């Protein structure tokens, strides 16, 4: 198990993030420069057995649809701060 608690990622999508969370369960602070849309569905989240304990998420540029952001935030049980910037309206 990794002891990383803070991480900055340049490019990612939701599929990649959930894969990452499996290996960094102690992660508390996440900054994503570019978040892209993803094909992940609700039923795929059932494969994730651990809650995500992140307290703070900053997304500097998001092209993800609202559903992707909703899936991400709904699995973060300790989320206190969520900041996002998008080039246009989020669908």
C-alpha cells in the first residue's frame, strides 16, 4: 500500500482515476490539470470496494460530462473541497 497523500496529475479520465485509487488508498489531496470524459457507468463502480478518502479535489480544466463528475464526487466520502474549471458549460 502506498503512503502518498497528495498527488498532481496532468491528464486523466475517470477510468484511470478509479484504477489509481485502488493503489493509493491514503490519498487525501488530488489536483488534476486536465480531466477528460469517460465511459464508466454506475454498475462499474460496484467493482470498487473501498470508499475514496480524498478531502480536496482541484480540476483545472474539465471536459468531462456532469455524470462523470457526479460519479467521482459520490464516491468521495470525506470530500470537503471540490474546485473545477471548465471551458464551457458542463453537460
